[in-house]
C-alpha cells in the first residue's frame, strides 16, 4: 500500500496517479523502481513527488465590445 502525502487530498492523489498510470501504459519511463503493477508505480511516483499536477491556466475572456 502506498501512503499518500499528508498535504495532498485523496481526490488529487487518485486523479494524478490515474493519469500517470495511463502515461506509463503508453510507454513513458518510470521515475521510481518499477512495480509489477503500473497503478502502484504511478502511486509511488506521486507519493515521492516525482510527478505532480500542473495547474491548468484558464483563458481570459475578452471584455464585451459596445
């Protein structure tokens, strides 16, 4: 069982690990010692802060033209 960082909420941990597992499935190189299961490898990477979520920048909407 992989312990999630105390400062990361459960939802963020699960989503980031799931996205990373998909990347590993597509052939990305693991950043930690690889486990037989990709999901565990992804969780370890997130727990050790080897991968992190990148905030998505929202586009500013232009002001209405009169």
